[in-house]
């Protein structure tokens, strides 16, 4: 147990970096304290290993081993910030997470709704897949090590059990044929929790691999859906023997109505022989992605219709309007992909996605929209592509202009509304307010523009600025960009959202990031050039051309100052033009950037704008 004297020594040792606060909790391995990171002025969690554990540990070996896990950068892994030794005490530092552990939620609710369980399970498995690809095994997956914050699950203590095993010599000394390794009792329980131990781990096998994590994940999933783990007993030894010798009760008997594919996936995780389980987190993730949680609608309710994918041909008439000097002739006759919800409505919505995304980002909105809705993917940003062509932003605007013109000519809508998210907000404002480059083409008819989270300053372009520099052929630069993302985030929630976005973007583009880099650079360029704020110029031009403009922003510190400055300048100089309306620039209370793409929020603004356009 930590004594006041030992904690005083620890505080004196780390005083230049951290100020220890209250105790947050105690576990079999460590005591956790809330602390303040004095350099970065942020709360952190400091975990101090139990002194009775430290006595048998090689501190250098533990710190060396745990340092490996500090390289893990993933949106569902709670990263390691720091570690060290202070007068005989070993500690490590992680971000402080506001929320609760999965254990706390399970203790409160018992079994979880299937959709919630599948979401949490997928995020845990996604973290494992990432670590397993890098040869790192967690060894202690359990609800206490899964933290829930907002809509995110975070896996904590990656590599700590392995580091303890290495530092105590158990990696080398455990006998493979020992029925129950003596070290895995009492203090040794810190190296793996009995209720979640794979049979080979409980038996003391020194060659534990990724399949032990798969087993523990199966136990965790079983508990989420059944309300209790598959094995319980009066002592830890009884539970460990059950893992080795007893078959689990089929999950379908404990939770009738669970989708059969989901039940089979979990039960395969719980196979006694490692060879009979999923091989690793990556294989489990692929299987899990094929398992759909049941629809939340009441029985017999009509489910939303899936949007269909269509193409818009980039014929000579379109390509003739592109920058001739940069034109790749392979574009001629190629296609722009888009989603169409095929709703019969006199209102046409055309959506533009954010940087790095594609039409899939907008699918949930199209499903629920009561209006005809189309969502094109910017050329070169397709989910899967044999090759990717890097277009300038001006050329993207030409292609989108022709796409909207063609849709309006085919569908004859009474109202045309452009909706853009993030950098897509910049795009729709520019699309609505600008003539073609030659000045002779007034562009398609547009009645309204809804810009969600558009850029208003160089500061709000911080993600796009980093993407403009990314180079997958230079791993050091990629890591620098990743660290910059973390440093720029205002909160852990922002950090999670941004890193989820970055992981998905880099996975999609792989080694062919030229279209992403070019587009990002062109988005940033107007804000980096100095002079008049580009947002005010775009707003002024768009409001002079269309009947209704609305710009919706998240409620964050990053937006507070630039929006205040724009409003004050408009008060003094009318920089937003004569058509500005006070209700056309809106901050959604309590939102972050990615909240602005929630279907219910988007469609509430769309409904208001459609009503206003019909009444005007």
C-alpha cells in the first residue's frame, strides 16, 4: 500500500512535471491519482505500482518494456505519456479520461443493449488489431481497462502486464507444463485477471500470444451481452480451473434473441485451444464488421431505404472546362461517384463531404432525409480506387458545378440547397458565390447554402494544414503530423475524433495521398495569404447570389474568437454585405466539430431553410 511518506517522495521527484491530486482508484496492480501536467496545464492520471510488486521487479526492464507501448497511436488506445521511477516507486502517466469504465457501466446496468455492446466491442477489437499488427499483446483485457468517454471506448494499460511479466522474470521462468503457475496467485494476479484469462495463460504457458487477447475479448463480450462472465467461482483458482476445463454456457441460452452470427463470433473467441480461435485482432475485426446489430426500430417498422450508388460521367464537355495544363487525359470519360437516396421530392439537396472523406460520410443523412438528396465523392477521394488523380480545388469546383447543373436539369426541383461539412462548407459557399473562371457561365441555379463547420481562420484549418504536409514515404514526418494533431486538440474528446478521422483517412488513401495533399493545400491557401478574411468574402458573394445562407459552427474555444471578430467587424464595416441576416451565423451549443454532421442536427437546419425558401 502507498504510504504518505512514499507519496511525498514521489511528489518531490516529479514536482517539476506533475502535481499529484486526489486518489482516483485502486486495483490489483496500481493506485491511480489525478494529477496536473504542469507544462501543458492539463489533467493526467498517474498510476503508481504497488510497492509490494515493485520489490521483485527490475525497474530498468519494466520501463524499457513499457516504453514500447508509448509508440501506440490509435483513437481507441489510451496512450502512454510518461513513465519513471521515483525513490523505489514505479509510475506511468496517461491522459485523464472523463467518463467511466466499462466495469462501472456493467455494474450499473448488467447486460447492455446489443447495438451498444457491438459498438464498444468493435472499438476494443480495432485497438487490438492495431497493436497486434505491431507485435504487442495486451494480456489483461477486462472491463476495468476499457474506459468510456462520450461515444468512444478506450483500451488502457496496453503492455503493462507484459512489462511486469518481463521485469519479474516470469517470461523466462514459467514452466510450460505447470497446471497452474504459482506466480499467478495473489500479487501475480496483476499480470492477468482470472475472470478474463485464456486457458493457456491460466496454466502458466510462457508463450502467450495474440490469441490470449482474443479469448479475453470474448469473455468481455460475453459479459456485455449476458450480464455476467462465463465463469465465476469462490476463489481465483476455481475460476482459472474453469477456464481450462469447463465449457462456457452457450451465449444464445443466456441471451435469447442475440443475432446468431454475433453469438457464434463470441463463442469462437472462447475456444479452449488457441488454434480454434480467431488468430488475432485483425481477423476478429474483419469478422465483426460482418455482424450487424439488429435495427432499433420497433418490429414491423419500415427501415430507411439505403441510398444507391450512381455515377456522373466526366465527358469532354466537363473536362474542357478544367485546367488544360494540369488535365490528366485519363479523366475524360471517367466517372464521379455519388449516392442518391431516390426520394420523390421537389427539394434537391446536394451534399459535399469534408477533407479526406467520401460519400459514405453522408449516407446516414441521406437515409433519413425526406427530400431528394445526392452526395458526390470528390474526384480522387473514392473509397477504393485503382489510381487517384490530384485535382486543384478550382477543378473540383468545376466538376461539382457541372454535377449540380446536370442533377437540376434531370430532376427539375423547385428548391436546390447545397450542404457542406467542414472544408465542404468552404466549397459550397464558394460554389454558390462564384461564376465560372471565364466569367461567362453564371453556374447552376442554387437557392440556399448550408455550411456546417466551415473554416473562418487559419487556426480552424489546423487539421487541413497538417494534411497538406503529409508524406507517407517519410515515416518521421507522418509521426510529426500525428503528434501535431494531438497537441492541437483542445480536449480528449477532440483528440479522439481527430485521430479516428486521421486513421480512417490514411487507411483509405494508403500510399497515394497526392489528391488529399493538393486539396488540403488549396483549402488552406486563402487563409494563409493574408488580407481580407476569405470567409467574409465567400459569405458576401454567396448571400448576394442565393436566397438563403446559413453557417453553423461548433461551440468550441477555437471558434469563439474568430466568430466574435467577424461579428464585430461586420458591426463596424458591414464586411458580410448588405444581405447579411443575424440568424445566418449560428453556434450550436455544446457541440464539437464532428457533432455538426449528426443527421438530426443537419436535417433540423435543412427543414428550417426549406420552409424559409418556400415562404419567400
